[in-house]
């Protein structure tokens, strides 16, 4: 609102100025990181939420001191520690999110090997590390070893918690 500022110099002369401050805003930005999988590649999306009293049309966003954008979402932020997003209001106020980290996930890979007698061992690497396995389309949960009862070609698929998958096949006796 309007404020009057009085100034008096060393000679006792006085003057007053009317200064108008813009309405205060509550931004309270929070960064929410969601990991996913697109075209079988690990992805991430960082979405900034703000206080419901603030009109999103009055805001723009900057990731790690980069250029400002009008969207509150950032796709595939590089892996690393201490990322932040500055949220700028049209009145000039800038607030920063708390620092957040982006984990690096390598491509999901699967290797099949013979284990013990009549056993197939599936070794998965990459992805989120939280794996679900299937053998010939049959779900086995997190179990990565399979007992077989006849010779043949077997196909194992592993899916991580973000939906990426890898498939491997082999002939086992």
C-alpha cells in the first residue's frame, strides 16, 4: 500500500515522499520430483507448487539460475545434488525452493545365466533397482531365479518401479 516517508536534512529542511509498495504475496514454492520412463528410458519431471493464494499467471521459474520460463515444470533435469528453482513474481519478489537432488539411473539391462541344477538366474542392472520379473509372461515378483522342468527357450522380462523394462531370452536344458 501507500506509505509516506519523511526526510529531514542537516539544515532542518523537511520533505515527504509518497511511496507505493506492491501488495505482498505468499509464494512458498516447493519442488516435487517424479521419476518415470518414456520410450524405455528413465526420465524425471520437477514440478513447482506454490501457495494457492498466488495467481500462477504472475509467476515464472528458473532452474539453477538459468533462464526464466512460464511453465512450472522442468523435464529431465540432469542428475546431481543441490538443484533449486527460483520463483519470480511480477512484483519482483523471488523465492527459492529448498535444494533437491536428482538421482542418476542407468539404462535397464538383463543377463540370463545358468544357476544350479535346472535353474535360470536373471541379473538386472540399471533402472531404479526395484525390479519385478516375469518368466515367459508369468509373474514372479522380485524373484530373479527360476526352476525349469524341460529344455527350451525361456524369456525373462524385468520391469523397474518407473515402468522401464528389459527382456532377455535363451535356450536352457
